[in-house]
C-alpha cells in the first residue's frame, strides 16, 4: 500500500510518520498543496534498497560482460563468492534493538 501524507504531517506528527516508515518498511510520500514533494523512509529500508540497486548494477555489468564474450567463473568459485557475499551481507545488517 502506498503511504501518502501531507507535508504538514511530518511537522505535526514526526514520531507517527517515523513509526509508519519503520513498521511498513516502505517509503512515505509527502505532498505539498496536493503535489508530490518528498519521499522519506527509515534508514534500514534505505540501506536495503541501496544494496539491492548495487547488486542489480553488478548483475547487469556481469551480463554485459558475458554477452561481450568475457570468460565466466567455474561453479565452485561462484559458490564460494556467493557464500562470501552472504556472510558480508549478514555482518553488515544492524543488530535489532530490544
């Protein structure tokens, strides 16, 4: 569900908007005079989206290389690289607060 709020909502109810961002894991769109103005999201959602964009860029680059005749990697090396990437991702995730 798309969360759309007037810009005044952030001034009047910052904590509520912040909680909405955290609970939904989705951006909140702020409007001013009925027009789109800003998009806000919590840091975890932003970091996750940035990671996904970087991964997509790497995948597109790898596919372009493949299409241009670049040599690939052996299955064992790809498996090792994937395991390393997963470990790095898990280590970079923030520890949830209690």
